C-alpha cells in the first residue's frame, strides 16, 4: 500500500485513516439524507420556505452561541469518549425524528429535536476534529484534510441524490432511520482505531483551559485573528451559493443542474488541494481572489447556463479556501488550543451563514441576483486584497493592529507562560490540524 499509493492519496497509506475516511463517507451521506428529508418534511407540512429557513436556523444557532465552550471541553477531556457519546446521541435523535414524523407529531416536536441535534453537533465537532487530527502524522495532515473535503463532497452528492429517490419510494421517515444507522459506522471506526498508531496532541493546561483563554489567545495573534476575520467575510458574502444559485435559476430543473455542477466543482477542488504538497496562506489568498473575481463575473454573464460554467471553478476555489483555512488555523496554533480553534472557526462560519444567507436573499429580491453577485464578489475581493496587505506586514505589526482593534481584550490579565506579544508563528513546530473539514458545508 505504501509503495503503490499515488502522492495525491498519500494519507490513505495509513490504516487508521482508511478506516476513518470510510466511516466518515457513510456518516456524511446519511447526514445529507437527513438534511434533505427534514427540509422536505418542513416544506410539505407548512408550505413555507420561511419555515425551512427557521429550521436551518434552529440547527445552527447552538454553534453560534456555544461553540467556544465546546472547544474548551475538547481541549481538556478525552475526545474519543466525547465522540462516542455524541455519535450515539445523534443516532438516537435520528430515530426519534423518524418516529415523530411517522406519528405525525406537531411541528414543535420536530423543531425541538432539530435544536437538540444542533446542540449535540456543537460538542461533537471540535472533539471529532481534534481526534481526526491524530489519525495521521504531521506530514500527512494537509493531504488528509483535502481528502476529507473530497469525502464530504462525495457524501453530499450521494446523500442528496439518494434522498430524492427514497422520498419518492419509501417516504421521508426512512431517511432518518438510515441516517441513524450511519452513525454506527463512526462508532465502529473509533472503537477499531489502533491507539498505538495515533499521534497524540498535548492537552490544555488547567490555567489555560477556559473559553476566555482561547479568545485571548486568538486575539493576541494577529495572524490567527486575521484568518478568522477573512473567513467570516468570505463565508458571509462569498459562500452562500445555495441562495444565489436559487435566485439565478429559471426553474427547479435549472436549480438542480446548478447544484450538481457545484458539487462536481467541490470534488475537483478537493482533489487539487490533495495534490498540493503544502497548503499556505498565499494559496488561500489566491483562491479567495479567484473565487471573488469569478463570482462578480458570474453576475455579468448572460443567463444561468453561462453562470454554471464559472460555477465549477468557484466551487473548487471554495473547497480550497475551506481546506487551507482549516489547515492553517490548526497548524499555526498550539496543540492545547486545537479544540477552541476548531470551535471558533465553526462558530464564525455558522454566524456568517446566519447573517449572509438572509442578507444575500434580501439583496437578490431588491437589486437582482446578477447585481448581488457583482456586489458581493467585489466586496470579498477588496477584503481579500486588504488581508493580503496585512499578511505581508510584520508579525509585530499584525499583533499591534489586533490589539488596537480589540483593545477591550487587553484589560484582561494574561495567563502565566503566555506573553502579551507571542513569537511569530510563521514556522510552527507543533503537530496538528484537522483532517475532518469533512463536516464543513460548502
């Protein structure tokens, strides 16, 4: 296996990763089946697209509110145990949703279960990511996270297409049953992983294990803060393509075509990232700039067919952004902060989606989808160029700027061993990173 595996798939040389990736593919497929099933049930019962949006909001709201606390737990507690508990609870909740829909319970019950599932996902995400970053050694982490993006994209395609077929054949409740069973694959993988082949990460010390310590840490690093800020803008205005694709579509068939084209682009982007020997900030900025320019150009092209053409590289760049952002946030941070970095990144993405989706929808209704694409693409391009200028500055200047922007954080005392101005993290020595950006939705 080690001799014949192409460099693009080098993470698959590791037995633990092959087991993990297979389980994750099954689980992601099941999760997307449930997403489609839940959206269909809400729309069928209420007849309201607004109710569908409300259901999505309920599932993501816990991540916005509680993400940093979940990350702090992942940095202190055994993540293997957290993952097993959360995956088991997910399976139980999927079964409960199936029963609620079969029994035709009120929508309030469905919404309550949706919130509960979102709450469990908050604590599952950082622990899942921290465990997955121990599956391969440091030199295989970038490749592993890129392959994880491919797994996520393929699982999304399989889940959405299978869901559409099963809804017509056996009804929506079966989708929740199958999703519940899919969590068993992750549980089995965690139990079968060879612990002696893991690459452990340092746990957080007691004096730096709190939520405030994590926030203070990211604020004190101009580099990490800039990455998070850039990620927020790109996710808010440049990543809510489900909204803009719907607005650019002439009918349901065209929306299906655009969704399929986007999915193909995400797979290509993941494979390109996997072929890269290193995922750098420069690559992130190039991908962000390319996606911004193409997004603006997409609004100037005549008709949805032309938009579909530029959607392929846009989707590929989106996955490259996600993969590189996840890699850098973790490789450029301390091992004991890994869970909180994942949680803060997840909370930022959830908040950006909650803000950006309705904003883009409102703009599409007021000024048109094509003008919205031009406006959003131009904005993200200007922000990307500004970020590139700041990244080119010295680490001391970035840190000083971060403290000026967030001066209120400076009044809090810094923990022992954590100087006010940390050494630049341009050449990280620490092992880490998450190869499961697989849970990130493009």
